[in-house]
C-alpha cells in the first residue's frame, strides 16, 4: 500500500518505445537551435534476468530486484480493522498499535534485502484506513486548471498520453530515529527506529507531463506549486 497513490510514479506495463523531444538550446538566443533528446519508455517490467531497466539519458542502466516477500494471508491483528483486506509482512514493527498501520521493518531484514527494498518491507506511514479502489473504475479528476480532465489508470500507465519512467527513489520518514530523540527529550511523535527508510524503483509518469497536459506550464497566482 506504500505505492498506491503516487501520481508521478504509477506502475504500468507497455512495450518499450522511443520518444523524441525538442528543447531549445540556450547557447544562442538569436539563433534557435533544437537539441533532440531521445527517451525510451520504461514501463516497470522485470526482465527474465530479474532486473528492471531505469530511465536515464546517460546510458543503459538497470537494477536487480530482490524477492518480494509478500504475505500470503491477512495478519490476524488486522482482522477486525478497516484494513482487514491488506496482507502485510508479519515481521513489520507496528508503532501505533493495530490501526492505523504505521510500521518499519526490522533493521536486520532491511539491511539483508540490499539496495532495493521489497514492497512488503517498505516503511509505511498512514493516517487512516487504506482506500480499497478498483483499477478499472478509479479516476483522477483534475480541476482548477486551463484544461480540466479525468484520467483513468490506463491513461496513466499505457504510455499513450505520457512517457513512462522508472526511477530509483529513496523515501525516508522525517521521524526516523525519533526513538533516540524521545529518550533524550520527549517529542510529540511516536518512536520510529532507524529503519523508517526504503529505496525502491518507482514507475509511472512525470508530474510535469501531467501539468503540461492540463495546460499548466509555469507558476501563476492560481498554480503555485509547479515543477
């Protein structure tokens, strides 16, 4: 569930294909020179050798994927909570009781997993129940922009509207190692250990491409958080 709601990094499956983008060179403002950048769609497919290709304009790069270690059944501790449909790794350290689920893996297991963190051992920060959504019917509604629209999950993962990218990204909770802080001086946060961090390969579309699709290309009074 740690991966469910990242607009920029939604997982998809599609054949690789090349896109050519034109960018104006800043070298000579009088003479507009176009530089062609070729970017290959990276749809998050794990190849037969267990590696996933990464998005890069420097050269070919890939990372080996570790075993997922997915749970086979719902943990009994979740049986009478709103998350009774979510299967979770039994060894995850629960920091706020049974619900909501805020958890980090045991440090030894995180270290043993290596460079890429398996989804089942990824740090989780929740404020409530995990929404139970249907891939086929879920829609992302974007309003307050020049070109309002609704996007399906297929729109975000097919590669037809936006280039697909796969990027290694490290996520770390701001409260990592807060347990040690609380031992020195009590804070208002709960006791995260030193494993509230995960490094995964995220696949999906860039937020800047979605913003361009809805007509937002620069910062304005109405659109202040534009990348």
